[in-house]
């Protein structure tokens, strides 16, 4: 049973990954990645990582991919065929891309040798012993206990990193006023004197006083 | 299934992601392929975590997911900023930092 499920999920994982790399339209690439992530969550479940699998489906395949779909719908981006991509612009681009493909193949061979040719004997086993229970390996209780005791520092640093990333994304994607448009038809108010220029405030976002 | 099978799948996913990063031109798809590489690493982490019956690998996988979310956030912000300035959405054309 678990072997059948493994091969089905692994086929989904690999075909989803191939879809991301090969499909021409970026929108379809995002959908292939969603399929890949859901199949990967099945593999996580088979590895007794219930909490990580749930996080994968809810946060990754749910939230992050919605962000991607929004940006793809906003930006669009031209679709490109595989042959066009491998040819690239001019002889240098085509050579570089072919070199990239060869490098990726070499990376795969090297990774397979490194992972499967290790001296680890446990690699051929099914893993450590496992007994089901409310506090068993991989359950939310187990992961939560680890996160809030041994890995508390990593947890806090990760949350701070998320804060920095959110602020950074707002600063990067905010609406900027052009340099030539400054100071035309502007009504100076006390609030505009108090706030520094070009800091991405809400007033600039709606086009006032940029 | 033995752990080795999971590790083989993770290596294949990582190499496919690397292939995409090196050959695709659309920065959105390059970001998607970076996600693929991170997912390959995550699968290996969780497989090793299962192998030893130790939860540390799962915690590291969750931290990797957080970092991936931050990376997506910043990357998509950059792409929207590039789009707003009417620059081409193409990693071959964006060569201002090349010197």
C-alpha cells in the first residue's frame, strides 16, 4: 500500500517539476508547481511528517501560490517555447543554455552518487521505529514542543525575517512618483512637512505629494 | 519504501530546479524553479529526519519554508518594481548590474 502511494506521489512530484521547467506559459508553470507541492505533501505524510505536510499544503500550495498567481496575472510575461529557449539570443546565449542543461545533468549524477553512495547503512532501511500516539514523531504536539524549547531562537529569528521581508516587499513594490512630476500643483500641508519624502507612505501610494 | 528512494526523488527534483534556473528567461519562472530546489532539499531533510527518528530535520524544513516565503515575497516585489519601471521582464535583458 505505502509502496503504491509512494510511486504515485513520486510520479506526481517529478511530473509537476518537469511541468514547471518545460511549460511555456508562466501561469501553467504555477499550476504545475501547485500539483508538485500537493504530491510532495503526500510524500511528507509517508515519511511521518504530518505537521510539515499540513503546513506545505496550507501555507505553500495555498497562500504563497495565490501570491504567485496574482503577480503572474498582473505582470503577465511572454511565453517562450523550449526550442526558442535552448537556442537563445545569438550563439553565446545558445551555448550558455546548453551548458546549463549539461551542468544540471552533471549535478543530478553527482547528487545521486553523493546521496545513494554514502556509507550510511540506515539508508536502505525504512527509518527509525515509530509508534502512533498523540505525542508521536511528527505530530503538531511534537513539532510545537521542539519549536518552543530547543529551537526557540530559530523560531524567533524566522519570525523577524518574515517581518523584514514584508517591509521590504512593501518598499520595493510601492508606487514611486517620477522625478519630473515633483512639485506641480502641490498643496503643502502640515502633514507633508512632517513626513520625509519618498518613504512610501500611504499618501504617496494614492498619488498625493509624491 | 526505503529512505534511498525518497533521496533519489529529492535529487531529481533539485536537478530539475537547477535546470530551470539556468535555462528559463522569465524571472517569475526562475523563482518557481528556486522553489523546486528548496523543495528537493526539504524532502531530503525530512527523509533523513525519518531515518534517524529525530525531529530536528522537520524543524529545519519548516525554517526553510519560512525563508522560501520571504524569498518569494522579495522576489515578487522586485518583479513588480521592474514591471512598474517598464523594463523588460527577462533575465537576459536586465543587465544593468553587469558592469
